[in-house]
């Protein structure tokens, strides 16, 4: 890598909430962007590709790839199509670092292609670690690739871990905003709709993760993500509700010193640090005004109401393909909820039922193809259950 603070990068899922912020970080830091990808939104990729002067783009939707090929015919930019084309673009890119901001389980094969190509990975796609955490971490270790977290909680822990050694960690404390339904009991959640769930109090994010934040499924995924990234058992990872989203997470050391990382809630800091760590570069986000914030509050999560947080910890303990089953059932349920086909509590119930039914068998699944078989089975069961 030529310049630590200006790696040559790929941005996967470039048209999404994190992807757009990664484009902004690259522009503000003068980082060369070699390639971009998305699923369908070829018009936005065309604009980004021209602005950034990339060498290659990939659209996983073949129709979108054909449109983009025509639109970019006056350039030398190579356009790849389909899921296989996406992986080909990654492998041929010669980049130093890839930002994976693809949504959902679809981000897993790109994650593996990045690592197999020997690139470092700035990982926003937490589903890669939820679905196949052991495989992904092993691949990174064997190839000597760094995985730096973009998820704000994990970026905070990554920074706080510079204050002590692995053997000195007592526990990780993930903060959670609590989402729009904080303080509500199960009986009060019955009538909430997708529009209510999409009103996140502090972060502006894509629709799927905003719903996951409202159900606390997102925090459950983040416990699994943290366990893999930092090699800490789930029973030493706690969650505390912090409504203001100023402390992004903390590490408690064996001497009971707690190191917290704070900033205004803005994912661009996380993308930037993931790409330049351990070096820091000039700010792309506004400064934190603690006096304006006034006070920081903390509360225990209500795990009786928000059952998916506890379910995630249980599925991590079961191991094998159990977390992949959890993720797959959740993807199906959230899609049905966003399509206004089911109610909020049906997400809780369907994800719990599918996970608990498949867990005893999923426990023994460890290879990628076994895990993906369970992923498919869980999707089919969730769809059947929800009539979606
Ligand atoms: P969005 O829904 O906003 O964007 C998703 C992106 O992925 C789009 O560029 C989309 O392309 C692309 N995409 C979808 N399917 C595929 C596919 N099969 N192959 C390639 N690209 C695909 O999501 P977010 O930005 O909110 O989230 C992205 C990831 O980052 C998720 O894993 C999320 O959990 C994680 N994350 C997000 C945070 C946030 O602030 N948003 C915070 C922390 C983590 P197209 O536009 O063409 O559909
Ligand atoms: Mg997060």
C-alpha cells in the first residue's frame, strides 16, 4: 500500500446509506476509488463512477448492468454484471481495501472474495459475521488481511481497545439507542407500523437496519459481530441503552477502568477510521458539543419485551448455522414488514420460532455450503409461516 491514509479502495453497495457516506469520505480524503458496486440503482452508480473516475463497476442485477454498459459506453470503465461479475470485479481490482456496505446476507460472498484476494476489509456488512463469522475470521487470519469495523459500536470498541491488551479486557459494553419503541411493553407494540419503525431517534440509516434497530435485532447481531471481531465471549458482552447516541460503545478493563469513544452520530467518522487506522486524518464530521448535549443517560435494555436480543445471544451459544438461521428468518420477516404484509410483533414471533425450530440441527453445520443450506431452509420456513 502506497500511502496509509490514502488506500486505493473499492466501495461495495455504493448507492446505500453507508455506501454514499463512504463515497463522501473517499472524496474528502483524496482516496482513489478503483471500483463501485450496487444491485439495481445503475443511474446513481453512473454518476458516482464519472465523479470518482473509477476503473470498474458491477451491478448484481443483470438488467441494470446492461443499462449501465450503454450509459458508460463513452468511457473506459468496465461494467461487470450479475453476482459472479461482482466477485470478478473484486478479484480483478488490485485495490488495497474494500468497504463492504452491501445489505444483508448478499454481502457474504463479496466479503470472502475480498479476503481471498488479499485485500483489507472495512466491514459495514455485519451479516457477513452473523452468518459465517468463524469462516470469515479464519479466512482473514490465513490471508493476513485486516478486518476493520465500520459499524459505529465496533468502531468505538476498536478505538477503545488501543488503551489496553487483549488479556486486560474485562467486558465490552455496546450502547444501543433503544430505537423508537424504547420504554414500550409488548402489548403496546401491537399497532405499530413500518412508518413508526422507520422513525429512528438519532441515526439516519437504510430501511432494513432501521427496523432492526427498532426491534433490537440489530443489537443482537452486533453482539455476535463483536464476539467474532474481538474474540470475546458473548457472556462478556453487555448492552446498555444510551438514548443520545454520543457514547458509541465502551471497553471495561480488569482494573475497572472504562474507556468510551464519543462523537456526534455520523457514520463517516467510522468509515474514515476503518480505512486509515491507526492513523487519524482531518475531520469529516462536525465536532461534539458536550455542553449542548447537556446530559448522557443510561438504562438496561428491556429483554422481556425485545426478545430478539436474548435470542441472538442464545443462537450464538448454539453455534454452527444457528446465527445464519436467525439472520435469514429476520431478513424475510423484515421484508414482509416493510412491504406492509405483517405486523411488528410477527417479526418477533416468526424469527423466534424459526430459529428455535432449526437450532438443534443447525448446531452441527460448519461449512459454507451447509450454512447456506440452513439459510435457505430458514427463509422458506419464515415465508411459509408469514404467508409472504
Ligand atoms: P441500504 O439499504 O441503504 O443500501 C444497501 C446497498 O447494498 C445498496 O447500494 C444496494 O444497491 C446494495 N445491494 C443490495 N443487494 C445487493 C447485492 N445482492 N449485491 C450487491 N449490492 C447489493 O443499506 P445500509 O447502507 O443501511 O446498510 C448496509 C450495511 O451496512 C448493512 O449490512 C447494515 O447492517 C450495515 N450498517 C449500516 C449502518 C447505517 O448507518 N446505515 C450502520 C451500521 C451498519 P441498490 O441501491 O442498487 O439496491
Ligand atoms: Mg451499529
